[in-house]
């Protein structure tokens, strides 16, 4: 186990990314990738799994996310390089575990990108959802290509718009005569399995703080910035999610919530504030665009790190001499996401993504366990709860998601083994 490489693994200055992001930028990028996905894409499937028990699932997902965030923050401060748990697993557990984390992240978050692109299409123009999704991917890939600082500014605007829309929804629901606290009660339909499945789905919405860790090579003073930005972004998001989830359940029956494709639009309509529906629809599109923007950015940085180590084609490790971004990785991810978005189903994409990302964080927590006290090790309970929680939530997701995710992860592991045997045989 190596503990001696806290810096970037780039092979030369030409492939180094520039450190231009401060704490506010890092928090904004984290918020942009979290807020929106959970509210506009996951709330209804979570209600389908657990009814009003989704609030318990939200709490469980938040606990697991906090453990993951703490482990990620400690590791990112020590290893401030692009790649997140791919780097941590490689440095603390060995090359295979780092590769497995990176493969889980890239495949899972590629599905996340497709889910967010489809959310844009479903809210903006349902009849042409796939076409709009592809156009969104192309446009935001171009934004990321132009430079990360421009992405951070655009994300800041998106977050402000979405928070304003969500605040309006919460106020309308709480002030409505239709609000009924009895809807928050847990009936016989709330089961342990359903709550855990809801937690696994809702975790999809919390995973945005990984964008901060994967930007470790582009953050100023990472040892100070990353440990501050991750918990702050997570805490803000949890407060927003809790307020919105309670507000929606006050005016929408859990059974009805489970079947609707636009839960927040349904909530304002039942609250007697139908005039807010156009704003909610615009907010959903903007939120999904914000998540997609940050997701493409994060996946391309992990792809960059894996390409540097030749787990992916070395050409993807190139950094643009003018814009300072991994341009080949970004273009490649954009093409793949656009292709998936042209054909995929949004709920299937969410389940598949959750499975891969939960495995990614399981490796991250195991890596944090190996830190020594003088390396910033978190309390021992944190990586334990994080690892166990990730594995439990991953394998209580819908069966189709578990089977598809396990098959893709296994295929990636076989590719790694085959490559090692081929190299070893030379």
C-alpha cells in the first residue's frame, strides 16, 4: 500500500490542470450537481418504493452521504488530484481497487448524465424528449470545453434560479388549505426493504459532492478548501431536500406522488397555485441542466485520471493548452452520453447510476479506513457506516438495476484482469 504520492500523477506540466477554483466555486459546483436531480428526478420513484417512508429513506441516504463526504474530504485533502476514489483506492488499497472505483464511477455517472439529459427533455418538450436530451448534452459539453471557470459561473446562476423556484414551491404548499399533516404518517405499506430502496434511489441525488473531490487538481489550497466545501454543499442540499419533500407530501398523497412524472408541478397545482407551474417546469429544466453540466465535468476528470494510468486510452489524458481542460475526455464522454440519452429510459438510468456510484463510495470509505491519525483519519465509525451503508443500499435497489450494474462492473473487472495477464505475459 502506497502512502507517498499526495500530489497529481500527471506525467508532466503540459498535462497539469490549473488551480482556479475557490471555496465558493467548489460549493456551487457541488450544489449544481445535487440540487435538481433529487427533487425533479428521484422523488416520485422514492415514493413508489416507500410511500411517506421516503422521509426515512432521505434520512438514511443523508447519513450514508455524510460518511462518504467526510471520508472523501479527508482523502481529497491528502490526494488533491483529479479522480476522486479512483485515486484514493489506488493509493491506499491497490491498483485493482482504484480501477474498480474509477470504472464504477465512469459507468454509473455516464448513466447519471443520460438521466439528467432526459429530465431536460421530459420537462422541456416531452414529445421530443430524446432529441432535446441529445441537444442538451452537446451544448453543455461545449461549455465545459471552453473552461472550468466559465462552467462555475454558469452553475452559480443555475443554482440561484433553482433555489428560488424550490422556495416558491415550499411556501405555496405550506400556506395551502390543502396541506394535511396526516399525509406524512407511515402506513402498513412502509416496509424496511422499501425504505432502503428509497434511500438508495435518493442517494443518487446526494452524490454531487463527488464533483468537488474529483476537482482536487483544480481547487486552490485543496487541503483547506475541499474539507470545507463538501460538508457545506451537502448540508445545504439536505435542508433543501427535506423542506421540499415534506412540502410535497403535505399536499400530494404518497400513492399519487408515486405515479406522477412531475411531482412538484402536481404539488403546486393541488396547493391551488397553478400559476406557479410554468416556473416549476422551467426550474426543472434549469436544475437538470445544472446537474448535467457538473456531471460531465466530473466524469471527464475521472476519465483523465484513469487515462493517465493507462486504464483507459492514453490519448484521453491530454489537457487543452489554451482552456486547461481534458478536452479529449470531455468530447468522448459527451458522445457516449448523447448516444445513451438518445435511447435510454430515465428511471432505468437512475437505478443503474445509483448502483455504480454506491460501489464507488464503498471503495472510498475503505480507503479512508487506512488513513493514519497524522494523515487526517476520520473517526473509525464513519468509514464503517459509509462502507456498509453503500453496499446495503446498492443491493436493495430494484433487481434490474442490481443485475445490470453487477454485469457491467464484472465486465470491467475482467478487462482489468485480462490486461494485467497480457502485460505480464510479455
